[in-house]
C-alpha cells in the first residue's frame, strides 16, 4: 500500500465502521414504537459522540503540546480541577440552591471557573519565559494533587445530602448522560472543533518541538496557551457529562497513530475521534444488548486503556 494513501484509507475504513456501529446502535433490538425509540437512542448517541470526540481531541492536543504520546490531560490535574470547581460551587451555594439552579447554568459556571483557573495557572507557569516542559509537567502533577486534596477536604465538610448532590455532578455514567447538558456541550465542542480546523498546520509544527517551532516562526507561548485553554474546555465538557476518565483518551490516540501511520493532525484527530466513537458506541451497544448491563462500560474502557498505557511504557523502556 502506498504510504501516502494509508491515512485516507484508514479514515475511510474507520468512518464506515463508525457508521455501521451507529446504525446498529440505533436499530438492533428496537421493538415497539419507533417514534419513541429512535429519539431516545438518538439523544444517548449524541451524548456518547460528544464525550468520545472531546476526550480524544483533548488527549491528542495535550500530547502535541507535551511532545509525549503517553501523557493525558489528567497529568496536569484537569480532571481534579473540574472536581474542585464543582465542590466549591456546592460548598458556596449549598445543595438546596444547587438543586434549584438550571443544570446548564451550573455547567457553564463550572466550565468558566475551570478555564479561568487554567489560564491563571498557565500564565504563572510561563511567567519567566523559560517554558521548561519538564518543570511545567512536574508542577502540573503537584498542582493536580493539590486540587484533589482540596476537593477531598471540602467534601469531608459537606453533609451527606450535599455530598450526594456533588457526586451526581461529578460521577455520571455512560448509561445516563445528562440530556439537558447536550445542547451546551455540543455548542462548546463544536466551537472548539471549528477553532482547531484552521490551526491544524500549526499543530503539526508544534508537534516538532519548541525549538523547531520557534525557528519556523511559531509564537510558541501564545499557541501553547490557546491549545491548553481548548483542552480545558473539552475536558470540562467530558467530565461534566460522564465523570473523570483516565485512560480512554490515551487508548483512542494510540490506536489512531497506529491506524493512520501519520503524525499529521488532519489525519490523527479525525481518526482518534472516530475510534473513540466506535469504542463507546460499540461498547454501549454490547453492554445493553448482549451483557444486559452486567458490567459497567467505564470499567471495560479503563481496563483496556490501562493495558495500552502499560504496553506503551514497556515499549518506550525497550528503546
């Protein structure tokens, strides 16, 4: 197979696979009133697609910024930051007031808090202009632990009712995606995707590393800040809909690089998104139609992603 045709053929195959799984998800086992079944499954499908696309894109973008294919946004404490923001909202307003708020307003407030905190953190990390990646990652790990510890401390101060409200906000499931957030989530993910499309060549330059990117005329600091803010938005959407996910994005990104055999973002990003959608939609269909909810899709996804993570670590250690 000519090397230059492999990405196109891989994307075409992934597109057909994804379309087939979506069709099967919508029709297999559908009995009764289709006017009810199709909209019901369609809303669930939309939630799965949004989650898959957001997680896959955020992971690929983060790996581009860090020039490391075994890292995920969780290493910088993105998930922990979202949990901390949600905990602060419940602590400040209480469960009674939170129950009366529009879920879309809560989601928007949480996303704004997360992006604002992320921008403040990045400006502080980049303040001296050195932008040492290893230092930034190390600080990110420490800050992530700090966010997690602060969230756990505040959660211990909540009464059981408020803690239950907080748990419902943080740890949803693939089986019960909040339908009232799909409109806002679709808008945010769509805007980030449209913002990314004209910047794909810049992402390819960023993947070459900071010294090469600067020599090619790239404003490294501004582009890095912009990409990290986009990652913050995507992570806030995915975590709000389904809770923190550690290895799913890593699995989608690794399989995408393997499938297309290219590092160009115009190939990797669509491939990662299609693979993530196929995994979630296919896994949810098997879980509902075959296993009758005997296990949780999150457990299966994280287990497979953990295996891929260990495989990548072992492969890198042998080089």
